[in-house]
């Protein structure tokens, strides 16, 4: 094959693509091509000269669907008709085969065509009110739905971008310019190291992205209902980045978010799901701009420690050093209180340190922030498990206020036959020991190296387990999800501005596709029994399930008769979420809990039923996002501040500091 595009819906033989010097092949992997690499589609390919990727670009997906539909119409192929009927379900099994040399030639031709187009555009626009940037940096006037970067956009250098940024059209930016988010490094390369997966854009490129932020009137992106929980005033710092006023953008960002270097890396960006531009086009790359602002601030030295000018004499203990605990400590310290943070692990950071892998959030980024807070006066104590190694009553008696920010660390279990076999572990245990081994430069006692790994449960934790297993050298990785595969586009019951529950390919999934040629996820599958030998896991017995909705709109699940399967496994990771906080500390303090075991507080308050004891974060609201933890910590800090002193100058959501208005004394008239 030397050119064109071909779709393969049948089985392929050995050494596929060995003579492929050009063109693109879209191959539907067979049902049996799952599991270990030797049985996968990648094992049949000559991967030395081609790249195997997923079909994710919306334009390619549409072309693929239409091509198969046309083939079915013209030939009457039963196979093609089946694929058309199940297209959304089968899409993750399509593998895009692209020769590396052919890709390079395409890029070179695109660069040449781009240069010619620029020269022509300059001649055509002399004396015109249009700008060169509108024709070369901008997207087509009909917005594309693709999340893939155009090759021609990628080949524009920084100098050209800087020149075009001066001519940007802010009024029509969301129509004229294509969305560009932070790029992942190549999957085959990043899977071999633990460095961060993303790369930042240049300042000029980010000005183009900021130009896509429109004057929408009601910015849903900053709504805590569907957008940003901490009330980031996103349009404001987008405008400042567009104007190249980075210091002012940094000040605006820090007024609402204590740790944008965390949210800019790990947040799923509900703000982008609520972006008004996303109604008819791609949303603004808010997360990328946020991360760039704070990274630039660190590089410029704007993040120097700023200790409070005075101390109030009040002492506050914060139990837990995750997002909520750190945010509360940062706020309370800035108000002048003496804050001590207690952490049972050997490092500060909570889930930021041991719950999120290093390739997603470099631990040097976390430590850099901890060092800054310590220089500003926050005291950190590690290796202390309050309620176990330190009595909760003693801590309460020695502080004016106590904040519980212990997180929701009790994992949801899967109590089926064989659960106690060696090799079945909670996901967070696996991630924690893996990160500890990396930071200590020691061998991990729980490794996926050479093992057939099955991750039960999706979400961020499941994806992080997949990426970690790939880096440790797993023999294969499969991911079981009980729920159906999400749709490619929003469903009728998931309208804007809700967070889009759509099919996505995250970094871990992409790395499995690059390694074995198929998406690791299996949907509508339920584990029934763990099978072992000599006390060790060796397989999982599963059954397929079917979801139906009744007349009242309630979903019900039924097992599909005769769908039992056996999946070989040497390591099973349970990533099914968390049920609530651990109870020992709460019982010592006699703190009331909700029926779901979370700490109970009055609506709109963070104060528990125990005097001077407050709660914030996942231990209060349940398992949630890092950004929600930061918001909880900030608002709990304000309530603690008002508990300790009459007037608080800490802000509420949106960075607003409420004004305190004193009643004016009544005028008394004195007779002459």
C-alpha cells in the first residue's frame, strides 16, 4: 500500500503492514484479539515502520462511518451492516495504521503548502482590514469538532504566532480560531518514563486560545453548579492573557484558587464542559491557560513566600494534607493564625502525593508548594496518625480550632468468591506503593511487571492504574466497566452546561492502544468470581450485563444468559471508588455522621456538632474532585476565621471579600 485510505472489517494475517509505505488503514480488531500482546492485533503488525493509534478525530470518525455505510449499501455486506448498527460500540476497536515515513512526508507537504498560502494571503490582504493571522492561525469559519491538532497549525513557529497574536480578532475568536489544548507527549515514548505526560503551549499560542473566550454575558464556566466550584473568574484572566498581561492574570487567578498548578494538571475541567462557546463549537482551552499562567508565575519568581504581617495568637490544627487541608491551612495562615497540618504518611500532600501518579502530577510540583507554605509559617507534621498515634482529645485541647480534612479513604470492595486471593488489591494501595517506590528509588513490593492486569472500575483512578501498569511492564492490561459505553456526543439527558458524559480516550487508554493495538476497556461486564490456584489469583469469571430504562426513567441491569467468560489475570486492581472517611478518629471525637458515613454539618456550614471542630473536603461531601476539595478548604477556613475573631477578611467563592457594615448610631437631638 502506497497511498489512499482503506477500511478492513475482516481478519488480518501475520506481518500486516510490512510493505506499507503510504496511505492509512483503519482495521477493526477481532473479538479474539484481546488480552495478552501475543493475541492482540499489534502482534500481527510490523510495527517497526507504522504507528498504531485510535480513531479519535471527529472528522475521521465521520468519514469512517460514512464509508462503511456506503460499502453496506453498495455490496449488501452483512458484516458492514452489523458494524454500522453497532458503530459507537465498535469504534474503540478500530485501529488506525499510519506509516511513520508517510506521516513525515504529509507534514513536510503541509508545511510547504502553509508557506505558500501565507505568502498568497499577504498579497491578497494588502490594504484590507483583514489580518494574516485570521487566515493562517484561525480555523475554518465552520467550527471543527476535532480535538486533534491540525498538522499545519502544529508547524507554525513561535515567531509567527507572536506576530499573529498582535492581530488577533477577539470579537470572533471562537469562530475563527481552532481550539488547541495542551498536547500529550507521544504515547510510545511517555509510557517508558514517569515524567509528566503534558507539554505547555507558548505564550503566543495561548493568546490565540484566550481570544476564543467570548463576551457571553452569563459565563457558565464560573458557575459552581456546573462550572468551576471555586468560582474562578475565568473570562477575566482569559482577557488578560489575550492582552499579554500575565502578571495581572496571575493576580486574578490567585484570588480564587490556592493551587492552580494542581487543578491545571489533574482537574477534568467542568468549566470547559460549561463553556458557552461549547454549545456550537469546541470550548475554550481554559485548563491549558490556567496551567500556563501559574507555571509562568513560578518561572518569573512571582511565587515568593509572603508570610502574614501579624499573628492573631490563635492555633489551628488541620488533620489531613490533601487539597482541602492544604487550602484551608494556606487561607488560615494568611489570616495570621498559627496552623499545624498533621499527616499520617511520610510526605505532605495526601492524594496529591500518593493517590495521583507522578506522570500526571510531578511530586516536585507538590513539594515546591509545600516548601512555600512552610516558608510562610505553616507547620507540617508527618508520620502522625491522629486518633491512633496521637489522641484526638489531646489535639483538640491544645488548639483553638480543629479542621478534619481526612478525605474519603475507605475503598469500595467487591466481596465475591475468591476476594481474599493473593493478587487482588485496592487500586489506591497499588498507586500508593508504586509512587513511594518511585520517590525512594526502590523496587515496589506490588508490581505489574510481566503480569496480566485487570482493572475493575473506570474513572480517573482506573485510568491511573492502567498507565502505571503499562510503565511497570505489564504483559497485558484490560479494564472492566459495569456501565455501558458512553455515547460519542452528549445524550439527550446530558445537555449543556452539564459535565459531558461522553466517550473519551485518556492517557492510559491511549498508551495501551499504542502498545497492544486496542482499547483496554470492556463495557457492560460484571465480575462474578475470582479463580485461583495455590492461594493466588489466576482468572476472573465474568458475565455480560444489559441495561434498560423503564417508563419511569430508572435504569435496571440484567445478566445476559450464556455470556459467561473466563479472563486470565495475575493482578486485579479494584478501582470502584470510595464509600467515605475512616471512622476511628470520628468516633474518638464523637462527630455525627450522615447515613453515607460522611461527617455531618448543617447545610451551608462546615462546623460539626462538636464545639471548635470543623470538617471540609471528601470526608464531609463524599468522594469528589481536587477542585471541590480546594473550595471546601477555602470556605471552611473562612468559617473558622469568623469563629476565632469577630471579622474575617478571607474571601468567599469568586475571591470576593464581603464588606462588614456597622450600624450607624442614631442621631440624638439635644434641645438648645
